[in-house]
C-alpha cells in the first residue's frame, strides 16, 4: 500500500472521508483541504475514477521539515525517483506555498526539479525532460511554514474537469462543489430536482450522473498514474470497463426528473450541449 493525499476544498474534508469510505478506503483522516489515507493500486484507480469531491489524488513520497532550499533539495534527491517513473517520461513540478526562506514557488519548483534529475544522473541514467505543456508526470509539492509534502500526482488536470463542460456561463459552478452541494442537501436520487437559475447546468448534470451511478471520470482520456512504473494496465482496464457498463445501464434506470431554467437562451444551449456530452441529456429538461 502507498500513502495518499486527496486534495479538496476547505470545508469538504469530512464529506470526502465519507465518500472514500464508501469506495473501500479504511481509516481515512481529514486534514486541511484534504484527506490522508493508504490504498492499493486498485483502490486508488477506483478513487480517481469515482470520486466526485476530490480535485486530485497525490501519492505521498515524503513529508519533511523544510527550513530552506537545501532541505528541499536533499529531501527530493533522497527519493528513488527511478522507482516512480522512467527517464523517458516528461515531468513538471507543481509547487504550492512559500515560507521565510523559499519565497517564490518557481524557485521551489526549480530546486525540486534539480533533485529529481540529479537522482537519475547519479544512477547513470538520462535526465528526464521538463514539459509544462504536455507532462506525463506531475510532481506535487505543498509547503506550509516549515512543513512540506512531496509526491506524484495520480491524475493530471483537476478532477473537476469531467470532460463535459468545455464551455460555461458566467460565474461557473465547479463540478466538485456542485457534487458537494447535492450530497449535503440530502437529495435521495429519486425526487424531482429543479434549478431555477441553472446556468450551464452543472448542478443538474452532476445530480443526474449521481442518480445514474455514473463515474465522474468516465469521460476522461488521460491519467498520470498510467505513466508510473508500477502502473497495472489490466487492473485499470477492468475498473474502467465496469464503469463504462454501469454508465450505460444506469441512465436507463433513473426515475428522477430534472428541470433547469435560465433567462439566457445562449447559456441554456450550452447547458444542453454539456448534458449531451455527459450522456444525461435525456434526463434533464431545460427551458427559459
């Protein structure tokens, strides 16, 4: 098993613990803007595909005291990165936070990058290349005061990007927050649901996907964990296949009615297109 951090919004931690528990995770512990837990590869693949509340999952490789850039470099270079990804993979460092000595996140990212490539070079291997546009691997660093968490992102782009909303109305509602609102309100998945100011339809689409028991990540094409050295393609293929079958069957079994209204006809058209891309257009009625 590996240690993981599920990243979420402040205030959603306990709700995420409940969700992860339902997905088979034991002893999940809430922390600020996240949840820590241990999982097998099969479990983390399932969490990535099925979590409606997490914005990303990070495999935690090190938690350490970081007073300055030397602490950051030494802690990074001490990790056996060769066990995580091949030198042919492109990577990027996502560095969040500062402290008294590391006052710039770009500088922090550079020191982490140096520690990673030096690890490969010390083992006589080629230096992996950096790619900010199309990385295979995303290295995640969270720094707060003198505490740092370092790991590899299992996801890539945020999990709120379900793949159904390339467009949105003004002030769009993030998908993970929409899912949290639905869970908090106590909706049972069978009662009619109405959104009088639906905008681009996010709230209703998320609710319809819940009612159909459709995995929120079912439309997603790429995952960072597919580029890791310990990736299990057969395990992932089985989990993904199960989710695809469930998505097709689930839509046909939904008995709830969904209604969305908005004054802007252009935004309503966007909402209809979003629902179509999500595969729930037959479940939602939009009107002005």
